């Protein structure tokens, strides 16, 4: 869906001196496309993964000073822009979820299809690993995480098995967890929805990286950072992310006037104009080309006025 993101951002980025932020740098594919498509634009790109920064730095080196790469989580965007002396930006792109590099490197522990240490930290220099979460969280907290972040209906059954097994031996690798989930689930639950471990792994990853709480802060901060006329595009990969983005965009596109006013004063007018009708989905061709695009949901908005002072 890269081309659709570029097309959505284009009206704000085609003028000289435009500043665009890639909040999820990863291996730099989107950033490279932005720099190539908009030769007058300056890029600021964030990532919490130091290895991603190193690799994308090599990829983007030909663009020289047009690209500024920063080790930061995307909810730190206001601080990053403040340090760089950038008061407003013209475009923001989020490509949420796990980067291909993190999925493909077995020792990161993100993928349930291969045995690996249960790490799942996007920034391996800080925070608790997935193994520590599994081995130390109370049963009730694990049930809450699986239900809230994985939408796992069998959370109690899975957690009961985890607690039983961790007393025998702490969890360290993914294959043991995957097998435990397979054994814990009833046959009917294993017949639909792909790999039965998918929801549990998603829930652990979100908890380990604080993804939803970070996103709750990051999307409003990105909207505030937009200049009037600036645009934001967000690719989400599960309903929890998409719901948060939808809520922020919908609130920005709504009037805040008290009901019943015959004329809505300027300060109550919407700050955003929605650029998508609901969430746009990938085409069959895009999914055929990249299966990981299947769950993607794209939403976009344009800043049309400043916040009321």
C-alpha cells in the first residue's frame, strides 16, 4: 500500500522545503520512497530499534543531509522536533506493527513459526522481554493482556496452562509456548483463524513494547505537529490499532460546538478533514505480492485549521 500512502501525502510534500516524518523507519523502504518521490522534501525518521537505524542509515546514505534518523519511540515526536528546531511538519507516516526485519530475524522472538528466545522487544536495550512477562506476571494480569491485546477468547485456558508449566520450568523459547497453546485449546478453536498462537504472540508483543499506550499518545501528537494543509497517513495491522487511529481522526474531524448553535464559531470548527472513507484495504494484487499486507488498514487525514487557543 506504499503507493497509496505516497499519493495521499503528495499534495502536502510537493513544495520546496516540506518536512515529512516517518515515525516507523524500519529498514527504510518507506523513507527511501518518500525521499525519491519528493526531491524537495526533508525527512525525519524515528525508530526504537538500533539495528534498524543502522541498516536504514546505510540505505539512506545517498540522500545525505535530507534524511535525519533518530533513535526514539514515536510518541517522543514532539521532543524530537523540538530538538531539531522544527515547529511544524507537512506530512507524517505511520506503518505500525512489527517490521519485516524483526519478523525475519529468528532470534528476536516475534514469529511463532520458528523457535527462538522469547524476547519481542523492539528496542533490545531496555524493558522486559516476553519471557519475563510470561514468567513473572500474575495469572489475572496475563488473562487481561491476552483478552485486551490479543482478543483471545480462550485466555483463561491458555494462562492456566502457562502458570502450571512455568512452575516446572520458566519459559525461555517460543516453540514451547506455541506447543502449550496448541495443547491447551479445544479442537474447535484450532480450526479457524490461522496459527492458534497468533493472538497470544500479538498480545505479548503489545505488552512488551507498550504499543497501544504509545500509540494513544503518538497519533494526537502527530496531528498537533502538522501545519495547516499537512497530511497524515497511518497503516494499522489489527483492530486495536485501527480503532485508536479512527477515534483520533473522527474527533479531529468533528465540531466541538455545544449542540443547538445556529452558527458554529471558528474555534469550534473541525481541525481535520478525513482523506479516507473508513479504512482502505489492500487489493488482492497487493496481498498476492506481500502476504503480510493482508490485515493492513489505511486511514488518512489533512489538517485544515489550527487548534483553538
